[in-house]
C-alpha cells in the first residue's frame, strides 16, 4: 500500500510555504506568486517549525474574497478568511484515504501532521503525478513483456 509518506518522499519540492494569521491577502498572494504555488498554510506565527496550522489560503479563496469584499480584499488579514476546520492527514494514511479526504472536503491540499507537528503538505497534483508515473511504469513493463514473449504458432 502506497502511503502519504511515500508521496512526500517522491515530491520534487518539499518546502512548506506559510503565511501568518495577521498577514494580508496581498502579502499572501505575492508569496504564492513568488513561490509559484497555489496555496499557503496559515500559521499562528508563520513559523513552520513551531507554529500551529490554522488553515490554508488558496487562489480560490482570493477569488471568492474579491467577489465578496471587492477592493478592500488586499488589505484584509488572512485570519478573517479561515472559516473551516483544517483538514489534514497522517504520513501513514494511504493515498486512497488522502484522495477521499480531498474529495469529501473539496480541497486540493492536505497538511500532513504527525504527533501534532507539521511534516509536509501534499496536493492533488502530487497524487496525480504518482498515479501517472505508476501507469507509465506499468505500460513500459507491459511493452517489455509483450516484446519478449514469443509468438505462438499453431501448426495443423
């Protein structure tokens, strides 16, 4: 069984991009742009080693905020947008469990927590990348097997 921990080890970029509860939407959006990510974790201190995960703020949240608050959005603090509980998973969870959590809660990113400590973040893209790599490996293996299997000719 493939676990969330396996996905974390496969990831190309394991940095945790975080913002503080008191950061503005503008600051978080600039951070997402600079780091080329679609969401940031929101921490009570912004310190990924010692802070508590308070939520996740994504491009989708920016869009909704602009629609609801208009021009005031860039100056608003992230704390005002954290309305739901943090959906997270454990490193020992299967990737099927992670996918179910994402689907049931309509989220694309999951903080990975172990003993109340943040150890990483996985995204739907990380899981998709894993499934594609697995499918490509299976396809390559099938091709090798087909080419190395002699054809059977029936003589009557």
